[in-house]
């Protein structure tokens, strides 16, 4: 009777099956936990060096561009100009029908239009052409030119026994008959612009002047035009 009471008080304990243990399942291995460790990858030093170099390069490029822009806005540099206000044909004649002899005095004017930039001419050479023939070459001594000023340089061109082609001989005879001779003066100039005390830059200029003078012995300038370019 005592046993019957115990069964009445705990009816669920008899009917509840036992809990299985995880490690005792038939045919299944015990549970294991695997922890994967992340491997640290080291950056190649060459990649670091390339990145730093590219960064510094672009910083220098940007700063250099800003510096050039500031200098340009402050100084506003301009190229000098060439013109020929005076030309005199002292003599001109053909020897043996095709050898040209001529004497010209050319007054070349170099103008510096800058307000804040001085200019130095370190190399000045002129070539004189009659038609398609080079008939004379003359160099001018280096000189400096202050801002907003101009200088006159006398260029004496002498031609001695220069052979002319058939076309140029025909041109000479026509111009001698008309009393008007056409010439072309071409100049090459190596110039340096001084931007303050510590900055300067050098560049080449090319000047071209075409002019017409009267006949010798005192042929004066009649028409002339010049152009200066880099």
C-alpha cells in the first residue's frame, strides 16, 4: 500500500525516458570544436615604397604648378619684340651676271614690354636673304635690357660675291629697274627673363622682318614688317 502511494505521487518519473548522453550515441563521433586562426599577410616593401613615391611625386607636381601660376600672375612675363625702324642700302650690283655684292646698314630695335621682368640677350645672330638665297650673316654682342625699355643695335650686312640662282638673278634685274629691292632679315635670339633675384628662365626667340628699300647708293626703308615668335 505504501508503494501504491509513491506511484501515485510520482507518476511522471516512471513514464519519462532517460536523457541520452551526447558522447554515447551509437555510430557518431564526439563533438569537437575547431578554431581557425587568421594568418597575417605582410605587405611587400616595394608596394609601400611605390605608394610613398607616387604620393610625394604628385605633391611636388601640384606645388610646382601652383608656384608657376603664382609667378605668372605676379610677373606676367612677355616676350621681347624686334623691329627695324631704319634700313639703308648703300650699294648693290651683280658681278659677272650672277655674283651679288651688296652693303646694307640695318638698325634693329629690341623692345622689352615687361613691367617687372628684365631680359638678357645671350645670343643674337641675323641672317639676310635676297629671294631664296642667304647672302649675309652677322652676330650681335650679348646685352641686357631693363623692363619697359628698348635698345637700338646697328647691324652692318656686307655681301661679297654670293652666287644667285637664275630666278634670283631675274628678280634682281627687275628690282634694279624699278628702284625697289626686297630683303628678308631673320634673327635667332637666346634670351633669359629675370623674375626677381632668384628666378629666371631661358628660351629661344625667332624674329622675321621683311622690308623694301630704295635703290642704292642711299636706298632708304620704304615698307617693313616684323614678327617675333618663340
